[in-house]
């Protein structure tokens, strides 16, 4: 469509130039160029005012008028129609995409909401995509949304202010499993936490903290976990110095292109309470390694297969996204 508009627009400019200089030349250069241009314009737009230039004594000028009328009117009509169709089509596509997006979000359960797209949340979105976790991102900037959709065309989004309750409700906060407050402004993250926790007190919230002094405020606002960029950076530098092989292993896991191995926490379904760990049949999962069993604040590494599973227990495993989903749905099989 853009190429057609370009060639049509070029054709119109050619007609205007041909008419302007054609009338000027064929009338012996007696009339100003503007009058010649004006006559060309009213001819191709079919306005039909009286002749600005008396063509009775210039038969060749009338032949030029016939040419301009046939060629110019057709080109102008096509050009205007194409632009109108492009504008209407754009509005229709945008409206359709918005309705389709809202319908898809309404069907989500146990998904994750990302509030604010920045340097950190781009990597977060990549991790959610790679580990097959459904998510919805919210941002107020249209350009940022379009840029993200070029990389993640299937990602669900809401355009709006994440501090607004209506926007959070549209993102499915009542059915969501967790929310990430990831804007680059701690004050915005604080308001997002307050709004989200008030709407859904059971929601797990992880907030980004750019200023270490705001940690306590974010906790009071409802953040369950807080990630401080300076703290994480410092710990990473220390790990690179003291335990480089460990960080290398973790990096390989995060950058893996085949299986996307991750260390995951999987909550055990109530159907297995009172049963033994070997009843989970983890050995049947070829790409899964049981690391620990968590009960409350206690973590039992390399747990005995005969250990009894209690209410609220969770297993810590190294696994792939596909096998993690199978483990989460184990009691339904």
C-alpha cells in the first residue's frame, strides 16, 4: 500500500507540474505561474470554476485540459481513496487487536502481570516466555509496546497506567498468580504495589527497587519480595570472583537454547499429603533432578525418598519448562 501511495503521489505531482508549466508555455507565457497552477488544481479536483485562463484562443491548452482532466481526476480519486482506506483500516485493526487482546486476557488464570517495561523487565519477559509462563505486560508508552511486540508478537498487553485500578483489573489481577512492579521509578512501583495488594491481597508481588533506601517503604506497600539492583550487582561481582564456576553453570542454564534448564520450586498438590516422596515418580522425568524439599522455613537437601510429604511442602528441582508443567499437574494425571 505504501508503495502504491508513493507512485500515485508522484503521478499527481507530475500532473500538477505538467499542467502548470504546460498552460504557461501554451499561452505564450502571458499568465502568471500561480494562475496556471490554480487552473490545474480546479481541473483535477472537478471544482469547475470559470476559466482563470481564457483558452478560446489557445486550442492546444484545451487539449492539455482534457489530458489533465482524465489523468489527474483518476489519480486524485485513487490517492484520496487509498489514504482513507489506510486510515480506516488502521483504526479497525487497532480496535480489533484491542478486543482480541482483552478477550484473551479474560481467559487467563494463574498468570503473571508485568507493570512497566524497562531494561530489567525485558529480560523478565524473556524468561517468562522461555519457561512457558503466561503473562500480561502493562505500559503507558505506545512506542515501547510496539517495540516489545516486534520481539514478542504473541505477548499479551494492556496500554495504560499500571497504577490505575481499572487497568489492573483489565490485566486480570483477580485471577493472576503474581505481579512484577518493574518501573524505573520507585514511587510508581510503590503505588502499583498498594493498588495491586488492595485489589487482590493473595497476590504475590515482586518489586524492583532502584534506591536501597526505599526497601522498607515497598515492603509496607505490599511487596512480598524486593529486588535491589545495587545489591544483586554487588553479589554477582562477588560470585564472579569467589565462585566463578557456579555462576558459569547458572549462566549456561539461563542461556541454554535446547532445554532451558531452570531451578524451580513446585508446590505439591494436596492429593500427595501423607504420601512419600517416591510416590511423586520424579525418576520418570528424564530431565528433572530433585534438589531439596521445603517445609515452611526448613529446607531438606537431597531428601530421602521415604520422607513423608506434609501440608504446604514444595520440591526444589532442576528441570525444563515442559517437565515443570507436568510436575505441577502431577496429581491430575
